[in-house]
């Protein structure tokens, strides 16, 4: 049985070429659930969108919302989609660009914390943003998203 509406996200994976090879820009997910985690807590800047919004438009909008910076211009390399363990389908494009992580002003979300306390707190969508080489990125990225790193490496070979 298929769900009435599959959850979908779209994002942009920035990459740059260095003397040591490719690096990608990933964000560490904010909030209390990921505060003490490294492996599996890093992600492509992305976000959910509705079925009537084109995925490319959503990827650019979410980049702006998550990082507080306009999405860079440049050739968009489609990296396809993956299904994450929770069932969400994620579509990503790679764009070659440089960005200083210190300039990021992350978007925020509000949630009840601690659970069942009746209190709400605001947390950053991404609490850290870093350039990582492909090896390190594979160690920490959400498991299903590692496919995007492999596809980027194939494209850039």
C-alpha cells in the first residue's frame, strides 16, 4: 500500500576541487536528537516540498532557508534521488561553488523540549556547516545520502 503522499526533500550539494581532491559542504543537523552524534548526523542542505513545487525550485529555496545564503549560480549536476530509511525520497543536485561556512546563518525550527514538558525551544536547522573530503563525508553523512557522494565522484572523475 502506498502512502497518500510520500515525503520528499530536495537539496543542493556544493562541491569544490582542492589539491587533495573533492570536498563537499555538509551540515550537522541541529536540535537535541543529534547534539552528541557525528556519524549519520550530517546532511546535504535540503528540505521538504509539496508535490506542486518543482524539486529544483525547492532545492534552491531550501538552500536559502537552511543556510541563510542565496544558492550559488553554476551548472547543476543532477545526482538523482535516494530513499532514506524513514521512507523520505531525497533529490539532490551538485553545484561547484565555494562558500565560507562562517557566513552561514542557519534557519531555525521550534519543537517541544524536553519531551512532554509543554515547553518549546528554538533550534538551528543545521548547527554546523563544514567542507569535508569525500572519505570523511561518507563516514558522517546520513547513510542513504552517501550515494550522492559516489555519484558526484563518478561525475567528477
